């Protein structure tokens, strides 16, 4: 369910997530082993919008545990974005 939820909010996430939050999400994903150092460096070289799409796509490909982790991190780091994306109901 979390994987489908991320897919459904991909466009809004891409439009609304800030540079600061994206960088924090990448750091947390790396720390928890959902992405590797090379992926993080690759993502950081992209524009904000492309980085946001990449984060959602990578996490979705890694399954429900990674998707649930990302949703929890968005809730914690940016409650306003979480509310905009209606992630508090997942």
C-alpha cells in the first residue's frame, strides 16, 4: 500500500518538496541502507524536481519497507508537506 501511495503523490511531491527536505531524505535513505553512496551522489547532481522524482522512483522500486520509511520521514521532517500530500492517513 505504501508503494502505491507514493506513486499517487509523485507529481505533488515533485512540485512541493523543498531542496532542504530532499537532501535530508537522501541522507536518511543512505543511512538506513535504502540507497548507496553512488546513488546519493547521482541524485544530488540533478535538479530539485528530477531529484524528487528519482527519490520517489528509487524508493518505490525497493518495496513497501522503503516506501513506508520514506513516508514516515516526510511526516517527521515536513508535516506541512505530509498534510498537503495527505500522507498522515496512510
